[in-house]
């Protein structure tokens, strides 16, 4: 968990407060699998859509959100259900930022807040300003297993290409 029970500031509606973001760190030896805003409220609206965007942290908040998006997820969101970004790429140890942009929300959507967890060092931002509470959120990580392109994989591709060439050569010879 990126938060600690107690010390929150109630729910925050992205349409009312602006962009909501969480900066967090994937620990050494781990890789990111998912980020979750826990029980995201829509204030009983049934037509609330929103987006979660993942960035690699770069220097400061403004530089980070001006950079390239790594991944994003949009959905029609049900009241008080988890708003979750399951990542498809490889995001190993390091610092990241997840953004819920105001301009992507079509109706009321937000986060619950709670106390900061000093053990993980995560930070919540509203419109780029650090807050003294935490968005109720968590990350899922797995043992770090970066994609590799070892000699076995390369050999398999070379053999596949060679076999395809032999078949094409044989078919052309048979047609002659």
C-alpha cells in the first residue's frame, strides 16, 4: 500500500481539484505489474469515464508530465471500484508517476485520500503541488525479470528464417 490508514482529507474529485497524480518507486529486484487507485468514487454517477497515465519520473513533476506517456488506461468507471492500470510493458526498478488527468474525466471521478506511508516514500500531487496526504492507492510488483534476447532466442529466429528460405527455394525449384 502506498498509503497509511488515518490522516486523509476526504475524497478528491478530479473535475473539482484538477489533475491528480501519485509518484512512487518500484523497488530494486522488482518490476511494476499494476497501479490501482483504490475504491475510486464517482459520487454515484453511472457515466463517469477517466484515464490513468503512466510516466517515468524525470527531474520534477512538470518535466515528467511533459514527457512521453509509457502506458494509459481509460474506462467507464463504477462508483467506489478500483481504477486499475495493468501494465503491458517492462517497467523495472525506478521512480514513476501515475496521472489521472482532469481533461480526460467526463463526469465526477476521483480518489479517496488517507495518510502518507513513510515506509514507501510515495507522494500525491494535485495540479503539480505536493499534498500532505496520500491518494488511496497501491502498486503490484513481481520479481524483476527484464526481457532478454539471449543467444538461444536469436538462434531460434535465425533457424526459422533459414527454414523459410529453404521452403521457398524448394518450391521455386519444383515449379521450374
